[in-house]
C-alpha cells in the first residue's frame, strides 16, 4: 500500500496512554529502524542506515511495508509528531519530503555564504532550494527539463534557473555545493561538471542499481566530495519548527490538491512533471 508522506488528526489515542490525544493534528515519521539479519555494520547515530529499517509504503525490503494510503491508519505513537498551533495540514503534508531535503543539505555542512546548484527541480529539488535559502546560501541555481518546476524553484528561493540541456551553462556555475535530485546519470554528470574544485556533490536522487556512466575522473581531479543522502532521521523535528515559525517557505511546491474521489485524476496530474509539483490527496473525514 502506498503512503509515507502522511499528516492527519488523531482519532483515537494509543491504548497505553503514550502519544498525542484524540483531536491532535500530527505528522508521521515513517521509519522503523532495525539492525536486520547478519552482521551488517552501520553508525549508531544514523539509524536511517540500519539494514533492517522499514519505511511505510516502501518496497525496498520483503515483505513490503504497507503505507497509510487510507482514510484511517493504525500507527504506533512513536511515529507521530504533534503539529504546532497554526501549522495547517496542507503545508504539513510537505514535512516528510522536506525532511529528506533537510537531511541532504545537512550532509553538505555549513551552507552560509556558499553558492549552490540543484539538479532536478521536482518536489525534492524545490524543497532543497527552500532549505538552502533558509540555510543562508549566497546564490542558488536550479536546473530542470521543464519550465514549471523552474518557476517553482524560483518561487522558493532560486536566484537563477537553467534548462537541463544547457550543459555549458551548468558546467560554468562552479558551485560550492551541488544537490543532485534528478535520479538520473545525466543529472549526476551535470552535478559533477557544475561543482567547483574542492566542492561537494550530495546525491539525493536514487539512481537505478548497477554501474552508471558519469565523468568520475572530474570528481577525482577536482577533489570533489561525493556524498550519498538517504531518507532522514530526527531532522523532521527541525522541519516542523521551521515550517511553524515561517523560516522555511515551501507553499509554491504544492501545485494541486484533490479530494479522494478524484484520486485517479490526481495520479494522472502527478505523473506530468512538466505541469505539476507536489500533488496532495485529501482523505477528509465524512
């Protein structure tokens, strides 16, 4: 079952008295870390890397983990994060993907005063722009194949935008920090080419398994740091705070909201990345 980007209202509190009371608006942290089978090592302070970690709505492990793509879901209270007063559910629906972007930017270290390049300006890329803006990036350039995502990136803080086909212009950016969120080897190649010598490339977009044709020699000769970024940990709490106090501006990332009855239409719109950003589906109670 789909569903790991989830917000809603508690209908019934946990029987053991833990967690929020009925009527409380909440976001959901969809991960359940676990060591898994065998002797696979991972840093204790990075539970997102635990080999046995499950994730709501994920098919990464077998058996697959059901999500909360339903009007009602039974979830453990440890997954719930109470929303501050004034943070509406519409905006809160971006908490999970914004946490992915926040984790990626955190992997880059201190951003203040640095130049940044974002390859791929879909929802995660646009949210990365918003987080970079909040973190004090001096100049942000966003790249995408389509005009609509670039408009969204500008609306949340990008200073410059480039079409993905403008290879020379992308290479000329020479950014201190590059966020690769396209999930394609073409995007990763552009990220490497657009990074300044000694810069960092944060790989957020999940490429297919297996070898990928990218100009790795440039990463060597420029001494680039290539850093992976996978899901998130407690960054969700920082995201909730930043959304609530208004320091993280993400509203333009949401381009459509559909009621459940128009679900098929919503999926059709979401498939068209040239015309949509984040598409929300409302399971409003009757």
